[in-house]
């Protein structure tokens, strides 16, 4: 009997070891993300839409889906690929210009490692943007909603990129050729290839510094206006309980084709996060967006878009896979650009709550 038990135990150990080995060597990973939300805008917009410069969590007084995504990732030796299909109000707002089924492509790219001695890859397809510290995936961001600078710079892009990671992994450098400023399909009549770069430096686990850029034209060549944009941010983990993120975007675009004069926009942001304990955290945000000429955010008002933003966010980690959040946020503009009870006013305030689950 003892011998039989030992034989069965040995066979079970062999099976479990084989399963673990297969799990570790399986090049294909399936994952998903789901974020539901509710936002109440005290301005009570008549069409239930948040202000036009808000592209995530943008429906008022409505339980809705911001982003639901299923992703397949493949990596083995010198090959890698990602395919993610998604739906939600984020997809509706941000991919409105894309045709047909492209509106539901969150990510679709493939890459090849082109060096045997260096960590050097070339990837092509549709990617998350190389610009900014906030992404569409809420659980990876410090606050429930995205900053004005994130909502009004690319969330995604399509093209080809070359990426090098240093042996000590402190430096990551990328060069990109792109179809345009947040474009999968090019603007009709546009033959200008966009270019970009990303340089990330992590001297240690507590500091991240990043520089990213875009140069291109987002209009038909007949009215070509070159755009030059740079994003810089730093993330600093000052202690186990306290961290700050600071960023600054600036852009220039020709006033008209062939002009040597440019319209300028810029935006600084500061965020501070406090971890009260392993499950609870608080984040405060202050930001300002200046776009007097309406390059990115058009208002058709005398002073253009000159707006302060502030927010306070509370997160509760339910488990490793689930996060519940609540946020209070406001905007204050130089001009009257917000709706409140059928009138146009210069300020806006709203509260949001969200449940994010990853699997």
C-alpha cells in the first residue's frame, strides 16, 4: 500500500512539474481589462456628454463602460506580437475618426529582435502612444480620470518603431515613423510621414525621467501645417508612502502652409500620491492647459482655451485584480466654455466612481 501511495504521489508530482514547465514556457498569454464607471456633472449637460476636450469617462449621469478589452500577447525568442480588441466610451470618443472595425482595435503589432548581441527590436502595427505618463488603462494611472494633457495628446498610434534597451535596463530609446497624430488610417490627402522619439531613463527604482516627441502634419498636404510637439515628465518615489509626478507638454504648429509663424500650446501638470496603507491611497492633481489659438482644443471664444484643472482621488484595492475608485474634479476657464443648467459658464465640477478589474 505504501509503495502504491508513493507511486501515485510520484506520478502526480511529475504531472504538476510538467504543467508548471508548460505554463512557464507557453509563449501565448491571454489577459483582459474591464472598467465600468459613473460620472455626475453638476453642470447637467443637456446631451449627457462631458466637455468636448474630455475623451475618457465622458458620459454624464450614466452607468457605463469606459474600456473593456481582451488581449492576446505572444513572445518567444526573437519574436513578439500583441492583439487587443476593445469597446467602451473611451473607444467611441478616441477612435471616432477611424473607419469600420478599426474603431475596436486597441493594439495590434508584431516585432522581431534584430540583434543577437543587443536588446534591439523593430515593431510595426498599432501601439499605445509613446507620449505621456497616463494611458487608457485606468488601473495603471494614479487618478480615475485622465489629465487634460493626456486626453488631448495621442493615446494610440500606428507605424513602425525601433527600440533599444541598455544591458542594465536604465535606458530605453525608441525612434518612430508614424501615420500621424493619433491615427491608424491616414488623413485623406496626407502624404507626410510623422516621426517621433522616446527616451526613458531610470537611474534606480525610485526615479523615471522621460522625453518624447512628435513631428508631422495632421492635415491634407494641400493645407499642410507642420506640428512640433514635445512631452517631458518625471516620476519620483520619494518614500514608500509618497510619490510625485510632474510633466510639461509644449507644441508648435504653423499658422498656415509655408508660414514661419507658429501657434503655440503648452500644459504643465503636478500630481502627488500618498499610500495610506497597502489597500488605500489618495492622489491630488493640479494642471493648466493654454491653447489660445485652438490648435488642439477649439473654443471660438476671445481668449481660446486657458483652463485650470484640479482633482482629488481615492483608491481602494479590493484585491490584486480589482480596484475601486472615486474622484472629485473641477475646471476653471478664462472664458465661458462650459454648460450649466442650459447656460454657458466659466467653471465645471463633477464626481466620478469606477470599478476596474483585470484578469
